[in-house]
């Protein structure tokens, strides 16, 4: 891995290169690592994952030509949102004070308050002042018109929860054709 990441001193890098020239097993293993890294990179760039990302990730995606659709509803409020067929990434910016939180969960609920998904113990940086969640663009493009509520919840060592922020997304389907799923 250090060789692939160019993290070796030049003498060690030369030794690894010499070894790779003569060892088919290690060469095969390196090719597997490269293929895995490329697959993960392609999956991340596809926008199909729902993950918490950094601002740097979003900026890099935009700088490399990906079309990023972003929404940032104020805490306690909602936003009208949609996606277009040519969007590559869908990002929700959730402004929140994380100064007193050590563990934060991101919960996605329907308008009745029924939780449909929870991302437990998401990565946070207290000084960031927000959580950036990439939604699956594949899922969003297939979604019907619907409302979803994102809740950021602080969870203490006893498992007790405290609401940090709630954000409502009123999604309007604009892509032609029937939606791929319906809310129960």
C-alpha cells in the first residue's frame, strides 16, 4: 500500500519495484489493490452512496466537473428540492452546533416521524459547524414527490438522545417516468 500511495522513501520504492519485477504473486496482489482502489473511487464518484462527506470532497467533486446539487435548509426549517437527470451528486448541508456532542447520529424520518434510516456515530468535526451528507443520486432520481426529515441527534454514553437539529426536505420529482419506489 505504501508503494501504491507513493509513501515510501526512494530507496525503499526502488527495492519494491525490483521485487515486483520478479515476483508474480506480489505483482498480482498489487494489481488487485489497484483494481479495488479504482472500484471504490468509481463508486464514490457515482454518487450512489449515502455517506457523510467533507467540504473538501464536495469542492473537489465540483472542481473535477461533477454536477453537484446542494441544499442547506436552516435548522428547524424546510427547503423545496429536486434533482435533474444530469446531476451527479446530491448534498445536504446541515448547519449545527457540534461543540458539546461526542457522538452524533443522522436519522431520516418521514413526515409522521417514523424513522426509515439511521446513520449511527457519523464522523463529525466540532469546529466545522455543519454535517454534510451525500444522498444517493440514484435513489433521488427514482424517488417520487415526497417529504423527508433529517434529524441530527447527539447520543451520550448512556444512550440518551438530544435533538441537535431537524431539517425538512420537500422533494419534487421532475424526471419523467414513474418513480422507482413509493413511501409506505
